[in-house]
């Protein structure tokens, strides 16, 4: 099996950036969910409730990040946001986790508030960010393993075989981007083979460790280009992916190495069949 696509999401719940190489630091994939949109109480906004977040297209730069519109919002004037130099902290909340972030200034807040039609601000990860992955969900990972503003884990892995199975049942082309993966794998050994994986290895001996299956929300049932609901996909998910009353698709993961590249081969541990 091999990696077919790699994606980062510079701003949580906004559009993806496809990359050929994914580098890693102590916090996970470099550039992935290092920015966050919050309301006036510091609570994160999500595409689950604010569908127009899907049309915010972020582009990372040496100075910071550029905000642009896409799809039906492509005519919005872009804004370049310089990474703040003051590092003044503001409290933010992602689900039940509370942490500190750096506010990105009034210009970014005004742009996003106008785009989303509600008061909000852009914040980013401070240099001393500290949000350990909840080890009660994944006792096998190293203590202190970090995640930035993703829901709970640094990586999400899906397979082309599983997406194809959904396409066949739904009767329409299911775009992998509905699932907002970081890593897409081809030739995985059949649909939903990933449910049985514990880890995958690279040729350099690094490990992609699966830590818990991903429970899905409403986002995959929307067309990623239009945000229109597609009941056929919901029906296919219920048919193929309902486990103990929950819709499960993909695996959350951590990675022990320094980088991954498109086309890179991955293998199951010796003696484990896919």
C-alpha cells in the first residue's frame, strides 16, 4: 500500500491544502490546524454549524497566512495576516480542552466576521502550546503526545478502498475531501481494512500508529464544493459504517517520524495480514 494524498488544514474547519510532503514537529503535521477561529467567548467555531467556513481558503506564508474566499465566495477580497509578534495570550476552548492562543489582530477578525456573518476572531498556536492527546482514549501512545487544534488527534487516515465502497453504495462519486483526512492510502487491501490496523511502517522504520476510530459528524454528508446535503451518502454511511450505533470512518493516528511523502510505501507489521 502507499500514500496517495496528503492534506493539511491551516485553519481548523476551513479548506484543505494538498501537499506532496508532510513534515512533523512535536505538535504533529507542520502547518496543520495551527490557526483557529473563535467566537467572542473564545470557543472554537466549526464547519458543523458554520458551513461557509468550508469556503475560507487559507494559504501559509513565511510571514503568516493569507485568507481568501473560494467556491461561491471566491469574489471576497483576500487578506494577508502577519503572524503576531506580541504573543499576547487569550484563552480558547476546543471541545472540553482549554488552552492559550495568540490573537491575530483586528483586521483578521473583521475579515472573518464579515465572511461568516458573526463576531469572531482568528487565533494561532503560541510557541509554548501545551495540549496533550487524551491518553485515556489511547493508552498506547507516549505521555505528552501533543495535538494543536484538531478535535483530539494529530492525524486522520482514510483509504481509497473505503471511499470507493461508499461510492458504490451511494450511487454517486463520494469525494474523499468529505472526510477531511490528512493521509489517504491506496491499495489498502480492501474496504475498511483500516479498522483492523494497529500501525503501519515506513521504509525508514517510522510508525503510523492508529489510536482510535473516527466517529463522524454531519460534515461528510455535505458536498464539499457546495455544502448541499446529500442523503445518499448518509444512507451509505449508515449501511456500511454504523458500529454500535455510531458512524465510524477512518482512523485517528500519530506518527513517530520526521516526514511523509506522496507515493511512499507503507507496510503492516510482519506477520499481520491486511
